[in-house]
């Protein structure tokens, strides 16, 4: 019966992992897809409009 107790945790983790992956796949798209796509397009347009602006370094000044 030791083999049963050795196999139960991996099987349970596999079932939960499969459920997580299915949830992630099913939640792609939907009503917020257009809003998410618009946010990504706006960020890309901002980046392409001023390629010499560089990254926002406000966070690093708090550590220096």
C-alpha cells in the first residue's frame, strides 16, 4: 500500500495543474480582449513614437 500513498500526491497535483491550464485557456479572449489589445497597442505605439526615451527610471532612484 506504500505505492498508493506515493502516487496520490503527484496525481492530485496533475489534476489541479490540468484544471489551472484549462481555466487559463478558457479565460483568454472574452469581453476584455479588445481592451487588453488596445492597451498593448497603445504601449507599443508609445514605445515606437519615441525610441530614444529609454526606460522609466523613477523606481531606481529610490534605491540609490
